[in-house]
């Protein structure tokens, strides 16, 4: 299967699909942290290739509830972010990608677009922490928990200020990536 993982600089989800034998590529404006099949460019430049599935992690900076106190001052940025989400969500129409998953934290997508199909937590996939993560799905099943574990640490909430804070908070955890590859691949 040809897999496009959009807005992924880490390579974690891409590599999970590759381990399952798929031709998987990540795409981001940043270079990949894990060398491999990666397009360093805008998703617009590669979305029209022959993909079977799109898994997209649109930037949440202007969309997630943790930034709600700044929403009034960044209306234009939020509208652009929503347009980008709509572009990704409609890839089945403009780019003929039959299966689509979009991921984002709890935020304005639920009210300004539509409710998610599923909300998952890291502790459902082997990581003893919390981070409610929404999934919007087209022609894909909901993820089934693979390893429910104890522990409910809000690691990303307690990430100390640093230039890398946003990157550390945005990486997909390996247990979730493996579930995506195993269940959607």
C-alpha cells in the first residue's frame, strides 16, 4: 500500500508502516528526524501522487484548546489552519486518496468543523500517560486499544519551556503509530 504521512517530521508513523511492508513516505516542511522516505516540502507538492491512504497531523498551534486564550488575537491564522484541515480532509475528492485519517488534540475542529470519529489516549496503546487525541476518519475503522496500561501522567502538559517544546509535544507515540500501521495497513 502507498502511504502518505502528512505533517510528520519525526518519521515515527512512516516507519511503523514501512515495518509492515508498505511503501510509506512522510512529508513536512522540516527534515525528518529519522532518515528515510521523506519529502521535505509542502504537502501540496506530493498529495497528487498515487496514495492509498493519507494520515495527516495538521499543525495544532491555532486549533487546540491549550491555546484558546489567544484565539481572539489570531483569527486569521486560525482560519488558515481550518482551510488546511479542510484541504487534507477532502483529499479523497481532489487527489483520489480513498482512506484518510486526520489527528489533532481537542480544540476548535470539533466546533468549527465536526466532531471527531474517535478520541484515543496513549495509555490505550502501552504508554502510561494522558493526551486526549482526536481522530477524524474516512473509510478507516476506529483504532482498537492494543495495550491498556496503568498510569495517567500528563507528560506533554508538564513539558518544560524550551525551543523544542512544541516538537516534543507533537511526536506520535510508538504504540499509537504501531496500532495505525497494524490496523489500517
